[in-house]
């Protein structure tokens, strides 16, 4: 089995209790046509063994640069990266390559070799590490079973769906038995359902293999679905980090507040809806609420503020009640009431009860 062979593999790295990844004052500046771009600005971050650590930030915040400096694909301008206590700046190129075989990476975009089939892609890093063809194929098949793609061994990347390509990329990243898996936007090109299956696979890899996973994303839902800890990067700076629940409950930085409440509909906190005047409408078996409300919005040319809804779907009809906020404009408010009554609904005062004339 895959996990047995991974346990027996020799490790360059050592030490179990310290941070697996220790980043100190990491700064990366790029020179572009005489100008300096500060992609990372004094980042301090500790990632512990077995963590699923999320790094989130807006586009251009520096996430990909950060993940590429973690394995020294990009050399920092200042600061240091320690992997299991080993300072990467002290390693020669050959030692760095060996160390990188302990750090699997999934790149933004799938980055598969188009001219190689699935098994050829997974064997590629093994061939580079000097594995025999036979052993590499055996190992690749173990990985194909882990990512549930046994039947796609001979397929070429162009014949795979996005989710399947990502599974191949994950299998390839795990080929050399890494202790760390870095995922740069592993799900941003996938639909929500496929995203969930990839997230579940990453969770399984973390639990079964004990691999520390760093997930770079701009999707807040990915962080809350799978990560225990999160760091928020804004314009190259780490502005907040900690346990996901804590940051969600009390985001301190503007970037965290924006990421939590801004983009991802699933995580918009329910606003306290308020209105000066409210009405209660009751739906009976013969009134379907969707057309009623949709038509009311069209008729009035204004959104309707639903403060509370307690409806059940009985055979395709809505039964129950809703509390609506009345529009401030009295003329619009009375047109709304008239329309709802016309549609056969019982309309009462939202606070006092009692039918509205
Ligand atoms: N090789 C490079 N040369 C010059 N500038 C670069 C280079 N790589 C990144 N940058 C700049 O560094 C900043 C951070 O880029 P990075 O790719 O790390 O952002 P990101 O957070 O991954 O964004 P996205 O969510 O769009 O992938 C950007 O301003 C980018 O233009
Ligand atoms: Mg990026």
C-alpha cells in the first residue's frame, strides 16, 4: 500500500516536534525595468507538522511568490526559510533538489506534460530521482489508486476533465513521498462539486499519510472547508494569522474582513435586517411565493426586504409566513400591500398583527 511504502522511505529531513516550515522576515523584491516590486514584505510564519495551513489573499498579494520561496524555486531577497530545522540558504543546488523531493508541489494551473500519458506524468519525477522504470510504474499505480484514477492510466491530459487533471497533479506531487505538499490554487479552475472532491482528497492525504499541507487560495470556502489555520496576505505583508474559527469570529485586519464578507456568498454573515414598518404575509396551499414576490419586485421596480421566512414546500407550493420590510415611500408601500392582497395573501401588521386595511 501507498502509506506503507511512504513510511519506509528514507527521509532527508529530521525532527518531529518543531515547526515543519519556519519562515522568518521573508522578503522578496523583483526588479522590473528599473522599478522594484515588493512581492513579499517581512513575512513571519510557522507551520507545524500535520497542519493543513491555508494562505489566502487577493490576486497579486504575493501568495504564489510565497509558496515558491518555501521550496526555494524563488530565492528570497531577505529573511530565511527553515524546513524541519534545515536552513535552505545553506544548501547547495544538489542538496536543494534532494530536499525538494520532500516537498510536493501542485502549481497554479495543472502543469501536466501534454505529450505524456497519465502514468508517464506520475513517473516523471521518479525517473528524475533515478528510480527504475519498473519500480516507478509500480509506485505510480499505487498513487493512481489513491487518487481514484486507476482506469485513466493510459489517457493523455487533453482527454481528462479538470478534476481528473488535478488528481494526476496530486499523484505526481506525492510520487517521491513528500512530507509537505504545497498547493497553489489547486481548486480555482474547478467547479464547486469537483472542488469538494479535491478538498476531500487533500484531507484524506493529510489524515492517512500525515503530510503537512499548505493550501494557497483566494477562495474563503476552501479555507473554511479544510484548513485548521490560516494566514492572510495583503500586498506582500502577512496581516493576520491563526486558527480559522478565531479569525472568522473576529477578523481584525481590513483584508480579513473583506475576504470574509466580500466575495464568497456562502460566508457572508447574515446582516441584521431592519425596517421601520413591517408586514406579515401568510401563504396558503394555493399561493406560490416565488412568482408572487418576483412579480411584486418587477411591479414596484424595488427590491423587497425579507426579514424572516418560515415556509415549507408542500407539493411545489409554499406554505407558511414571511415578515417583509415595508418600503419607506408610502405610495410604494401601499402598492405592495395592494398587490399582495390581490395575489390572495393574508397581509397583517408585522408587529401588532391585525389585518392592514
Ligand atoms: N517573476 C516576477 N517578476 C516580477 N514581478 C513578479 C514576479 N512574480 C511575481 N511578481 C509580482 O509580485 C506580486 C505578487 O505576485 P504573485 O504571483 O505572488 O501573486 P498572487 O497572490 O499569487 O496572485 P494570484 O492570486 O493572481 O495568483 C505581483 O505584483 C506580481 O506582479
Ligand atoms: Mg498566484
